C-alpha cells in the first residue's frame, strides 16, 4: 500500500469522480482506475459503488477513508517534525530510575537522538524520591520513574502507565512445576534483588512485612541487565518489572513465577514541574515520549 495510492483514493472520494481526480493529480483516468482496483484487491473489499454517471463510497470505503486520511496526516506531521529537528538545539537534564534506563529508555533515547541530533542529554539515575526532590529543586527538567502513583499540585504528569513486577527465574527452575506456589516457597531460594531503595523492592518488603515475612537477598545490585543475566545463568530468582524481561521471555531465556498469594502493580510515570519553562528541547522530548509510550 503506497502513499500515492492513498492520496488518489482520498481525491476520488472527495470529488466523487475518477476523471476529476485524474485531472487534479496529473494522471490518466486509466491510471487512477488501476490504483483503486489494486487498493481494493489489497484490502479485499469494494471501496466504491460505481454507477453510470457517478460513484459513491461503500460502507467499507467510508471506514477506510478515515484511516487513509489519518495516515497521510501522520506522514505530513512526521515530515514537519523532521524539518524542524535539525533546527532544535539545547540541553536536557533527565532523571530516571535504573530499571527503566536499561530497558524502555534505551530505544526512546536512540529515536530521540536520530530526530534531534543537536540536543544534548544529561541522564541522572537514582531513586524516585531523590529524582523528585531534584525536580523540585530545578536540578532536573523531567523525571521518568516507576513507583506507586505520585501526585502533587506542583507537578505535571506526561505519562502514567501501570506495570506488573514479577518474580523471574530460569526456565528449568523446579518451582515452575509446583502447584499452589506461594511467596514463602520463593523465599526459600537465593534471591537476586535491586538495591534496597528501589521503589518496587521497598514495596516487596512492605508486603512481606504484612505477612510476617522478610527477604534476605543473595545479591543486591542496581543494574537490571546484570540481574537478568544472572537469572539466565540459573543463579537465583529476581524481582523485576515485566517490561524489562519481555524480550527474554519471548526468547525463552527466563520464566515467570506466579505465587497465588502475591501480586504487585506499580506505575510508569513521567513528570515535570508546573513552573518549568517548556523549552523547545523539552517540548520535543515530551512529544516523543507520548508517541513512543502510546
């Protein structure tokens, strides 16, 4: 499906005439007819009802017209963004928690740099509390973190997206075959956990405390990628955001343990201060984040 074919389809729909569309687009009427026929074959539906002296859109044609119009609008928007990209320069200070930095954020940063090569970035990794404190002190432009929902009258929230935190293990771990698995079963095995001040690590400890349980990790490290590698080597069980292991799950390198008595949901959140001046680089970053997450 080519953009020029969508343009032809929209023009025919607007003018309700193959010949008028051909004149405006600089095609022969036969060329327009062939394009519409090929489009109908590709979509496996009729887009126009043809009468002796007039044509009209079918129900499927009306539906497809909305999609075709949106596609061309998005393409035009992308062209405009690309034209502006080289003109935008500046500096952004971004605060981020490590688990997001090593997974979701990598692809976003690569995309952002390609679109805006003249914008330099300074990344700071820390706990949510520390990042939000730095935001309030105007030491960061924007923060991207995982935690329970955080709201404040001085913050503007760009994204708020729920995420599941799961127990991750090697695909051959014996607990995968256990029926009625409990959190206490998991605690009997070596645990590989993030640093104590990581938001979901704190939530884990809080929930365990309510059950009169506590966690004693075999290893603690603030590097999610390293934890995943240790799990792949069958060194223990870790507790990580599901999004950080999706690729490993698809490749059958890790597996998820699902205790019947424990679940934890947190939230991806991206926040900037309401008094922060929305510079061109910050506006560009916010727009790309919204497009990327959606």
